[in-house]
């Protein structure tokens, strides 16, 4: 992440998310939706948020600014909710903040739809990163100033929970039949889908992935060691993520339904 702020006030929990994110005010006078390192998914979900969010930005998708949020657990002592108290106490140190977009509304596909090119980009990113969380049940898309913004990517990068054989992961098909932008993407021609695929894949290189992984704090990567019984240094974890993502973007990319018809 490019900068870090200090939390000054916990405002309210957002109970729509399973990890209990919360709205937090910070010392830069900003307001952020914060995902906490003490939540059940641990730091792996924070890694996914940064990697996929910044990949989205690289691909031209609007993603709210992501920042580190330094949390003093003393903030939690004033919270009446015991569950929130426990979460904040377990989240001392660096957490993930996403810029709060005041007045934004959840995308519902009614009355306004994004341009096909933007829908293709989000659709492609979700297939590439195996994001299981962009359906009508949980769209994770906001409309702000009549523009589409992508949020909440902690459920992507499913490989990081088990690290399967890299070739098997690279070819893994992905069912996007329930994708929230499916009706918009269905309007694209095969030529548009092919052009989008070629353009987006061309942006995902070893160098660009290295720049994205450099934005992930060492401490979150090292949290993988405790979860998986490993002892790799942070740099080795970065290299491993780059290896898996490069393998998936290379070749024929059979995982993208609009181009290949896999699981569509």
C-alpha cells in the first residue's frame, strides 16, 4: 500500500460482511472501510484485497484507494459490542483500509449499467483471480458519481489457502454463470471479448506483478507461515504469488467463459 494512516475512532461495524469490517476515522481526516487482521480469515484475505485491488487498478478498473490503517487496541475499549471489542483487540497493528465513498450505492443492474468494456474488465479480473464473491447475492460493486467501482476482493486468490500444483491452478475453469455483470458481458461480441482478453493479459507481466506484490506489507505475508506451517521470508512469498499469477495469465487462458465458453 502506498501510505498508512492511524485510526482515531471506530464508527460502526458493517455486518453485511462475514469478516465484520468496520467504518473507521483516521488521523488524515479520512473515513475508511477497514478489514481487520484479527478476523477469521487472517492476513491472507488482506493480501488478496491488496493484490486483486491493485491488479484491478492496473487493468483500468476503478478501485477506492487502499491504505494501511494502524490500530491501537485501546480504541476497542469504548465499544459496547463484545464481538467488536474482541476483534479490535486481536487486530492491533496494521490493518487494511479502503476509502469510504460517501453517497455511493450498491450496483443493482437497474436503470444504469456500465459500459461493456468496463464490465468485461471486471469479469476478466474475477475469472483471473478466481473471485468467488461477485454474484447478485453479494455484488461488491458500487456506483459513485455514475461510475462503477469494484470493492471487497478478500475472497479471491483461492490458491493461497492450499497452494495446489501451479499448472492445475493455471488451468482451473471458473464458473461465472452467476456473475453480477454477466448480462452486460453477454452483450459483447466475441471480437470484443478477444480484444479485452489480449489487452488485459498484456498488462499482467512479471514486472507489473512485482510492483503489485511490493505493496503488500511483509507482516501480512509472514502471517501465511503460521497458517500453513511454513517458514518462508516475505520475499519468497511474493515470488510465489507472482509465479502462480503468471502461470494463470499465460497460455490460452481457458478459464475465461466469454472467450472460451468454459462453465458459462
